[in-house]
C-alpha cells in the first residue's frame, strides 16, 4: 500500500483534524485574555502537528502490514489482476475477493455433494446386484449336504449388505423417512426372524415377554435398530446362551429391554460403544467388528426421538434398552437427552482438567 493511497483512505480524518486546528488557533488568536503571541501559537501548532504525524505514521505502518497480509492470503486469487486501488475501492476489492473465495467454497461443496450422491447411488446399486448373486447361492445351498456353516456365512453377508443400505439411509434420512403407526411387538418378531439363523447356529435360547403396543415412527428404521442390536447380541453370546426380551410401559414411555448372558462389555468401554468406529476390547480380540453398527443404530434412534441405552457387567450380561416416548412426553424426552449429553460433556471436560 502506497502512502498516497493511505492518505486518500483517511482524507476525512485529516480534514477534520485540520479544521479543528484552525478553530483552536482562531479562538486563541482572537481572545482578548491572551497576549496574542504568534510565536506561542506556532509552537503549539508544531507540537500538535508532530503528535498527529506520529499517530498518522503509526496507523499507516499497521494498515500497510494488514494489507500485505491480506494480499498474501488471497494471493492465488489476485494473480493477473494488477494492483488494488486505494480509498473506498480498497474495501470493494476486499468484498469482491471474499465473495470470490466464498464462491469457490460453494463450488467445492457442490462437487463434494455430487460425489457423495454418486457414491450412494453406486453403493445402493451394488448392494442390490450382489443380492441377486446371494439368491443364486441360496438355491445352490439347497443341493449341498452339510452346508449349514456356509449358509451362516451367506446370511452374515446379507446382514452386512443390509447394514450398508442402512448407513446410506441414515446419512440421507430426510429423503427416506415415513411416519406411520408401528406395531413394536411385530417388528421385534420380524427382527428375530431376520437373525434366526445366527441364533440357531449357536443354539441360543430366546425368551420373550412382549406386550402389544404401537407408536408413531418409521417402521423400516425401527426394524433396522432391532436387527442391529439382535445381531450384536448373537455375536457376543456364546453357544448355548440365552436372550431375554421384555417390554414395559411407564407413564411416559414404552421400554423394550434386550438382555443376553454373553461376554459383557468392559466398564471402561461402555460409555463409548455408540461412538463412531469404536470397537473396544471385545471387538479387537473376538469378532471382526467395524464399530459402525451400534453407531448408526444410535444415530437412527436419535433422529426418530427413540432412546437407546446399554448396561452391562463384564462376563455376566449386556442389556440394551430401547425407549419409545409417548407423544405427550416427546418434548421432555428431548430435553432430558440434551441435559444428559451436556452433563456427560461437562464430566469428561472436568476429568481431562
């Protein structure tokens, strides 16, 4: 930035100071109480002008450094555009550069969204195509003797494919949500049937005490949440284990509790089992876990205003509680969840300190 440009930018301030100096000189020179010594007035003017010049020079140096930093930051955008004029045009230039920068970010964001949509379409198409191959495998398995273990693996592949579709739906939930009356007991039965081969393979006994009740929610997502929890129970329950599913009604909600007598969850891992990508000690030492299943189950539950919590004792049991709030308490449930999350963050923050 040139000195001439800085003067143009601050011409109003300089004019104001000059007018003020002239007024002071005029008042002092015309005052009868003063001796009207010209030398004293000149001396005073020199002092005032010197102070103003020092302040002006200091402001110029600061503004020049800030301007240089600004041009360095937007250097790639300024190539080939010449120098920037001073005065009001300087601020116009800043506004234009910021607008250009924002436009570039907008273009990059649109490109990212397009790539994400393309990826989602590809994954969805891939999942549906691979299901055709699995259907053929099912038919061929009927002709194979002692193909029980192979059928279990095929069913596990099916589950993982459905999990991929669930994840894509969870990331675009606004495009794939339908509120309707959901029979929770029926959806639980459907989820048990979906995972039945896993339970049969490990000879896991299932005991249910389900009372019929309906809620307003998304049937497909509720089914997916139950499927993920039941599949998780089947993975971490030993052969010959037991699964107990019960439903309870309170004044404000319906609770569905799914309890197994599997290996349980270590105490230090329990607060993090719904975190993205968290596998924990059991996931690293036992099954090949991705740490995404329960994360997406919790994500879907939160968006449906469904409570999802877990309790466990290592080596004894793991219990998942799925809470369907009644319509009159939906607001209170959301407030309670927010308060609980705030307390958790506060406690973690104090622990780190």
